[in-house]
């Protein structure tokens, strides 16, 4: 072919058919947001390496202009492309997610994609952050019909991180695959979304043969406080030989306070297992009966392990012991916010307690004069459980002399105002 014809052919070859070296794509991406228009056609390249490098570049650019091409990339026929696109969508709303998400651990061997899910799945966007409807729609479709079970499970995780309530029907449909990873990630997503109506639709998983899935289903049922599933939870507690399942079942039962469960709580309050004693104490606390305080005080004084003692402190506060002194239950919970090993446990318990205005009152003093960690965690607690009366305290935190504390105060105000 004459040289001129070759040059003309090169000039008129559409970008969709281009094959570029990874280095060339990265060089092109240095143009930032303005380079997206040139990167988008590369998502249609016949060469998978070109497409992968293009989607990585668009994720790295990370502006709102990245969202539409990433949505398009979720429809790619390659699992790696779908995974990277889903993680990129989340990363826009939760910066840094791609460094911890599935795409960070992804390995490719030819056409095969190897991935490994971590059990740590606690990331979620702040309530004040609003996601585009088409992002949730794309992730829902991917969870339901991705090219691989890995890309489906990853999309289900992404829906949970973004609190994608609109994708609940897609997640329920995806669970028909009966793939354990998809089931597990969908269940955790339901926990984060918090729609109680989904609990009844996962009852069949309370007997799942995969212990990890069964435990996730038990936890989800408890978090969603499904009264209709209480009988199934009690059956799981009494039937299983697995101590992990027993713990999850009793914890879930304790999250659904019912007078008929009192015998169960009393039965396990002195159990030899730390987690069982903790769950039993929390169950009694949620009944909010001051008559239980005597038994709880005895258990609290005799308890030698930190975690069940925190649960007993929670129960005592929940049943009306609200004084704040050096060794009082409420002060113990506040002090534990300084413990790296147990601060998340104390945080979760205080989030629940702080829904009561009578408990919030002493917390306002603590958030004003506490340590750095106490101020940060109490600000988060008030953001989740506070009311209009919490605004002045959070305003004060937002002007703290410590920059980290002040930043947390601003964030807490945004979240509380969005919830109110």
C-alpha cells in the first residue's frame, strides 16, 4: 500500500478501533478532565488492555465528568472492566475507595480475572451525600446481570456503600444466583441501606448451608429489626451446633426487644461465652424495664471481661441509670471512646442510647470538655442520633481549636441537618 494511503488510513481510523499502549493512555490522561473526551472512545477499543487503561485513567481523573463514561463501562463484556468501573463510581462519592476496593487487589491472567474479597465491609457514604440516580441504576443492573459472579458481588458491595435504596429490587434478583459472595455482599448492602421491608424477603437465608451467609442473614435480620422473623431467629439459636451462629442468632434476637424473649436473655446473662453474655445484657437493656437493673448491676460488678461489661453498661443506662461519675456505666462508655480496641463498640452502643433525649443531655457536657477522641466520636454519635437540641453543641465542636475535631464537627452538622 502506498505511504500516502497508509497515512490517510491512520488518520481516518476511528478512535473506537484504536489500540494504544498503556503508557500512551497514561500520557493522554495527563490532560485531566479535558482528556476525558479523548479517553471515552478508547472504552470501545477491541483491545482489553487499552480499555482497562482507559477506565483506570477516567477513574483517576475522578471528576463528575467521569461518571457517565464509567456508567457506560459497567456494561462492558469484561469482568475487570465492570469491577473497575463500579469501584470508580463509588470512588467519586467516597474518595480513596479504589485503593481499598476490589480493583486494588485484582489480578489478570489472560482472559481470567482473579479477585479476593475482604471480610471488612464497613464503608458507607455520609447521609448528606446525594448520589445520581443513574449511578445507582447502573450498579443495580450490574449486580443483577454482571458478566461474572465477582463483578456482581462487587456491584452489590458498591450499592451498599452508596446506600442505593433504588437498587433493592436488583439486589433481590441477584440473590437468585445463589452464589455465596453475591448473597453475602447483598445482605451487607441491605444492612447499610436500612430498609426494614427487605428482612422478610431474606428469611430463607437464615437456614443457609454456607455459615458465612447464614450469619450475615442473621445479623441483617437483627439490624432491620424484623419482628416477623423472631421465631426463625430463636429456632436458629436452638438448632445450631456452631458457636458463631449461636452468637449471631442471640445478638439478632437482642436487637428485636420483645417481652417474650426475657427468658432467653436471662438464660444467657451468665453464659460462659463472652459474646452470649453481651448479647443477653443488650437484650435486657432494650426492654427498658427498671426492674431488671438489680440483676444487671450484679452482672456488671462481677463481669471481668471488657466487651460484655460494655454491653452491661449499655443495659444499665438504657434502664435508667443516667448519672455521670467516675465509674458510672455512662462514663465507662464515654471513656471507652478513647480505646482503639473497643471504641467502635462503645460508639455503636452510644448511638443507640443517644436517641433518648435524657441520655443526650450529659453527652453535651462530654463533647464540650472531652478528649480529642471523645469529641470526634461524640460528634458522630450526635450526627446520627441527635435532634435540633444537638445543633449548638456541634456548632461548638465545629470551631474547636483542634483542626481534626473541628472538621468532624462540620461533617456532623452536615449529616444532622440532612437527617433533620
